[in-house]
């Protein structure tokens, strides 16, 4: 290792020893035992933006496990779906993709038109699908979460917390591990289009396994990220970043803190963290998109310069992103597809998730929860100790 690189690494570790100097939610969890390693305003109400799509995907995974849909089910872009604001897939009205490809586009590109199309396909209507999302949130004990739409475009009533997002992400990983490759994919190719993820850790931080980013003016820039590195399994939630750089670098900083031994157990697990029930969600719009934004971003850059030009960065690894090729099935009207050759489908995932045991730390379920067989999902559980 060169002297310059040793000096840069020493600087990174020194910076990582200080708690983040900002006032928006941060959470770091050890996924192996659910221990909270760092928490700042983790129960504060926040607008999820496209982190909403974590729940959209989870509801689909449940319906796949029930057999109500398959990965080959066609998802058609309705006029309502097409009219959603960006980010979008680029598909025309009446175009269709398989549900598998729709999930990849939903998660990687964070396409809002695909979110509505999935909701209409799986739920019968967007409204019914949103009701399914809220029913799952209730079963999971996400007391600070409420959904109004399946995509995350801003609605004042669409709220969550860092704590709830961490628990939802644990549910996805533990209940449906066969779909985790979707969250670690960095690029979806759809025709001539190249749909890319905004999760900079996938290309710059070794060990990153997912999961999702989100942004609207009212939320700032959000991320849920997971890392398997150095024998550790970690999850970070960062909400309210002033830029993609800041959001991604702060998530990486949380991981570096844990991997370098600068943070340890706080005595709480993510399940025992409390939500600030009834708290008013912070509106970041004036700071992110309003007249104050330039001054705010400048102040955030001064407080946290990691990743700026001529500054050190945590995201220095060079990783070739995982790619998925999606297929436009053509235009479909009244369930009749135009004639075209269809490529053979090779299933990538099993049709249903395996049954898992109780996920509670002391092997007790929340009242009314059973096993995955009945689609009543047990709580996230710590990983079994190595023998």
C-alpha cells in the first residue's frame, strides 16, 4: 500500500470516529442479531419517497408465494400508469413486460409508471393494492408507516420512519431471500434504454448487496443499504440527504464506523426501538427545492465534504454493476397480444418462499401472526449463532 493510500485510509478512519453532524434520521443495524449500532431520530416521521417501493415489492412477493400471480404474469402500462411523473420506464401505453421484469424496473430504475402498473395487475386497482400495503405494514408492526400510493410521489399522508424501513427491509431479506438479487442489480437494459440505479454503493463500496434509494423535495434524498463485508451483515438507513453524494457517502460512513470498530451495540434491537407516534413528518422542501436550498446544500457540503472534488471518499472501489435484461412484450389491448415471437423463459427464482420459523428474538410472535404458509409474516429474527 502506498504512503498516499495509507494516509487517505487514516483520514477516513479518523473522520468515521465522529458521529454524523446533521439532524436528519440515521440508523445502523447488525442484521446478524438485529442490534442497533447507531440511531439518530430513527423513530421520527419522514416521507419515504421511492423507499415506498420496498413495500410495493414485498406485497408482490407475498402474492407470488400465494400463487395469485407468477413471474410470467403480464404487467401492462395503463394510461393512468403512463401519466405518472418521472422517474419512468419509457414504456408506451398498452406496452407490457413480465412481472419479473417489472419488479427489476421498479427496484432498479424506481419507475413510477411501473409501480402503478404492478399495483393494478396484482391488486386489481391501485387503491386495493395500497390497502394491501397498509395491511402488511400493520402485520409487521410498522406503527409509524402509512401508504397512500405504491410509488412514493409526494403525498403529505405518506409517512414512515427509519426504524420501520429497517424492519421492512429485514422482512424482505429473511422471508424472500430468492429475490434479493433484484436489489443488488445496478442496471436494467430495456430495448436500447439503460435504466440505472442511484445507489452509488453498488458501484463504489465492496460488499454492498442492495437495497433502494428515494427522493422527493419533501423528503430529501433517502437510502436503505445493506452490506456483507468482513464477516459482518449490516443495514443502514439515511433519510433527508441534501444530495445523492451526501446520502451515499453517509451510508458508507455508517458502515465504515461499524467495520472499523468505532460503533458497537447500543443495548437496543431494531424491534425495541420506539417510533415517535404522532410526530409531524419533516418537510425538507424549502431546504432541498426552495429558495434556501443553495445555502443549505453549501452548509451541508462544508459540514460533510466526503466525496466532493479533491476530497476523500468512502466510495472508492470499482465494481461492475449487476445487469438484468428486460423484454418489452409489445402492445396488449383487451388481453390480446400482437403476434410476435416470444423468447423462452427460464425461471430464475422458485415460485414460493420457504417456510420460516418465528422471527422474534425470544421466539414469540406478535398477536395474530403465524407463519409464511398463511401469509402472516413472523418478525425479523437474528441469525443463528455459528456452531
